C-alpha cells in the first residue's frame, strides 16, 4: 500500500513485564523465521525436533504458545495459534511488533480437500488464496467469495515445492486455498440447530474457483497482510495436510496424520532456514 508506515504499536498492548498481549512475548524472544500451526499439540511435537537444549517456551494466557530455539543452528520459532482469521491476525501483527527486519512466516495446518482428484493424506501447497465469508444481510445466498486471489510469496513457494518434491512417499499438490471466516456456515457444514442456507457453499466455490484445492481458515489472512502492507517486510507461505475430503466425506486416519505432520514439519523448517 503506497505511503504505508509501520508505526510503533500502542503501549496498551504491552503488559508491565514488557510482553505484548495476548501473544505473550517480549522483543528478543521471537525469531524472524516462524512456523505457525493451529494445534498446540502439533506445536509441542514439532518443537522437539529443534536443536537439543535450544528451546525456550512462552505460554500466553490465551491459546498462543511460542517455542523459540534453533534448527540446524538457525533461530526459529514455532507458534500455536488456534483457528481463524482473528488469531492469525493477532499472531502476525504482534510478531511484527516485537521483531526487526524481514519476517518469514509459514503456516502448516490441516484442511479439507475441495478437489475430487486430491484425496486425504496429501500435502496441499498454496500458491494463492481466496476468502469466503458470511454475508449476514443476504438471505438468499449469505456468503461472499473473493473476486480475485492474493498470491503467497514466490520465493517461499519455490522452496516449499523443492522440499516437498523430495518426499517421494507422499503426494504434494500446488493450487489455490479458500479460507473461510467460520467453521460451520462458511464451510458448508450442516447442523439442524442452526440452518444457515449453506447447502450450496461448496458447489458455489467449485463453480467460482475451477481449480479449488484446500479449504481452511487462516491462509488468506496471511497472504492479505503480506501483500497489502509491504513495508511490514512480511513474507508468507502455507502448506496444509488434507485431513478431510469435502466431496466424498473421507477422513484421514489419526496414525497417518501424526506421521505426515512430522514429515512436513521437517521439510518446512528446512524451508525457513533457507529463506533469504
């Protein structure tokens, strides 16, 4: 955005110990290379792959948990964020506030597959992101889909493609992500207690985005912040494990999910330490 200036954040977001809230870290406690995940248990497991003895843990009063250490000698942080745009925005803006210089953030999450050709148990690599959000004033089709996507960082994307290309035992697919603002209504999930006229959400997405791939709740926000605010020096990438097949109803077994999470984490940490 032309003329944008990244002003110092309001002092009101720092507590008496100098920790930015709710992320819960001070300046110097967060690395400029961040792997962000939704699941706190996944963050804990991945933190155990960092260099032995290097990890420091910062637990906030909310769901955020930060693990900062080194991977093959390079400082990195792993952040558990929970779900949704609000948590993703908090993480990005507050991480930027307590770091200096370029900031590399790669999201590793789970997603639904919108493509009938992409089953569960694949890695969905995002090259661009769309959003879908609920329109509370439109009763006929109460959802809005982005007219244009926002790209993810090209250099990070190429590094991700290279590293995941080495994982011959698993399939990786590159394509667009659709990020929803809610778990139920905007993702076409049904509940008899809350009838939201969302039966046609997925068909509408597939009609609008012909090569739609992943369906989750955070990636668009990362792409938006990194593209619209270039002075923030933010570069973002995203990979999701296809946990559910939204066109067939298949779901990935937990044992395979756990195995694929750790395989992807090693690849993405390698991406982060190579980023320049």
